[in-house]
């Protein structure tokens, strides 16, 4: 288990290099040490390592995409983050505090650092048909699992996860042997709103079968509100409800082997359906 404070917005979660998500927009993964933070201006000054393709190592202020987290960043903390660069502004988001300056800053919640070979607890969920499902029922198959909430408005977050899974589902259908040995599971972290009826409508739209969908190969489900924190903690997901009914959140997609253990973890949105198909083939070779 790793002590990590994660601050995420519904923005692209690039974890490796600069990418153009939109024309004129670039994203960079950065690492640095907090020099100071200002809650009034929503800015943090960082002593950063060199940012390949952007600038050399430098100490400078950055505007936080979420100004309210300035109070959680302390001088001496080491962080990683995503820097979004546009023509008009540079903003910092997707912030991980990976080393804290003082132990009394340690958060009450400890999130899991998912590792290959780690056994996944037998979490239970309520699916789109109003049935209780448990992860153990898919032991013996490769389980592809991602997290979403149906009201997510941004194309690079939950929408991308669901579109990717729809692509994977269609690709697997072309190979009956792979199809029979796999299952897809999309889990909502908004159980209060994402009822079975909502999940059924949402899922049917993404499979393209709408009311005719049988959900034999792809389930849409949600944990109870009581069990939600344990699920989020294990799968390393930060999810904070906002006043406008959106949820500020991170992403987590996992490939679980037939033995019920983690094979691959994708914490951002840069993975592709083809990558996951290759993961499935490696596990079933």
C-alpha cells in the first residue's frame, strides 16, 4: 500500500509525454518539489525537473486547475502532475503527492498501489439487471474492468473508457474463442444516481443494441454507497462529488487474469483497445 494524495479533475490523464488532445493544447507529465502555495490565488510554485519538449529544470509558479487544493500542498512535498499548455494559459492538474515533507500531512485514506500478481478482493456490485454480481463469478475468464459514471460530460474521461470498451467488445466478438474466455465490466462510482435502470440504458447505448442488449458479455454495475470507499481505495480512484453534480475523478482500468489477480493496470486514458486485446491474448496463450 502506498500513501498517495491524489487530486484529479475530469481532464486527460496523460502520464508519460506531451500529447495534443485538441488543436493548440499540449499536456506534459511533470515532477517537482513544492516551494510555496497560495490559496488566495490558487497557485503553487514548484522546483521542477526538466520537462522534455517544453523547458529545462526551473522554479516557477503554476496555476492550479483546482484552486481549492492549494491548502493541501506544503513546502517540501514532492509531486507529480499534468501540465496543460494552451495559447492562453498553463494549468496544473492530476496532482499526486508522492512524498510528503512532514508526517502529520499524511492523509487518513491510504490508496492501493496496484501491482501485477495482486489478488483482487471479491467485491460485489448491483448490475444493470438489478442482480448482485461478484468478481469471483468471472474467475476462469479474463476480466476487463474500468470505472465510469454515466453523467460524465468529458470525451476524454468516462466517454473514452466506454467507447474503448465498446471497441474491445466488438473486436472480441470476431474471435469466438476469445469472446468465450473474456468478460467486460464497467463500474460506476456514482451508485446513488447510476441505478440499474440508468446503467441499463447507458450500457445499451454503448453496445449499440439499446433495449435489445442482453449484457451476456459486458456488465454495467455499481457498488453500494457503503462499499464504494473500499472499492475506490483498492483500485486507486479519487472521486469527489461537486456542487454541479459532476464528479472530479481519476481513472483506473485493469486486466484481471483467470486466476483473479491483476495482470495489467492502466491508471490514465492513454491506453488503446488494441493494447488490451494484446493483454488478453498474452493471458490466454
